[in-house]
């Protein structure tokens, strides 16, 4: 059984862990002489779950290190969960680092997802989630205008994106949901904003079709590192959309990034 978890990330330790991954990949840089943008072949991790790493050497933009997970939503034994609610405690939930949440859920894969407030304590504390969040069929946070895009995963692992500020969002049959700030990719085309100049670390989620089925049957999780000058310097929203397209997604949203980014 493969469990994938999504959480509201505490911004303390993940930065250090990201840098360890980034520096490890940087050791491979010299073996890619002449390559501008490179995506490794997909490598199986678990049944229905594959890993790929990508590198841009900066000659066509800025240098970037990308980690991607591809999930076949029809895989047997696959399940999802996310940060639970706080019950009677203040605010929506209790933040954890990605590693802490991974260990507490005994999952195989974990990624940070929704934005939250208050920011940015160095230790676990109660947080409010920004945008729609559902865990094990229970609403943890309602839709909010600051988070325009959400991923809904049903009890039978069908996945769909919704714009949470256009009409009422039906959550019937939804087991897991989390939100991002906006769509960066739609119908195979990037959706840049007018002010697309900042390039922090990025966490992204995308959907793609299994060959010839057109069924949104593939889910993609991506991170793009920053803070390593000359090696990985984050991504704009347009650059994020381009990486989603490279791995196979046709639609994708921007999740909480910066110091929270960790897969």
C-alpha cells in the first residue's frame, strides 16, 4: 500500500533538507555538459508511483533543480491523506515539518501544500489554512478568495481541479483536498500573471492524462529549489508551468513555496 500525504508545512527544517537534495544533484552537473534543460527518465518507486529529476543549467533562463513524482491514480493500494483539523483547539490545524508529518502518518511520500497563517514560526504551532482543505472527508478549512485553486481527490482516487471563487464548490464524495494560490497551467497552456518576475522555490501539483484515456489519471507533484546561487534559483510562474508541461501535466496549480517547499 502506498500512502501520499499533503500537509501545512512549518518553515523551519525543510530549507536545510532541500539544500541537501540540491547539493547532491549538483554533483551530477558536470556529467551533463552541453545540456540546457534535462529531464531524467521516470524511475519506478512503488506500484504506480515514479520519480524523475530535472535540471536547467541556466543557459535558457535561470539554473534550476526539479524533483517530480508521477502517480497513477488507478494504482492498487494507493491512498491520500492531509493535515487533520485541530478539533477544539484554536485555529484550523497544527503545523509540522514535512519529515515530521511523513513519519507520523507512516506514509511513503509527503509534500507541503496549502498556504497558511500566521507565518513563519520555527516550531510547531496552531495555524489557519488559507483555502479549501479536506482531510478524510472532513472539511478542515472552507474556500477563501486568497486561494483560488484547489485539488479535490475523491474516495476512489479520481482527481479534479476547481476554481474556488467561481460558484459553489461541491465536495460530495471528496476525501482529500488542498488549495493553491492560482492556476499556472490550464489546458496545456501556461497562465502567467502580469507581474511574473519573482522566482522563489516552488511546490506544484498537476494533472495529466493516461495515454489514449483522457481521464486525468496521472497526478504530478513537483518541487523547484532555490537559494543555491548558480545551481538552483527558483522559478517564475511561467517557468513552473513549463516544467509541469515537460513532465506530462496539462493543468497545474501553484502551492505554498519558498521555505516551505519540500517533497
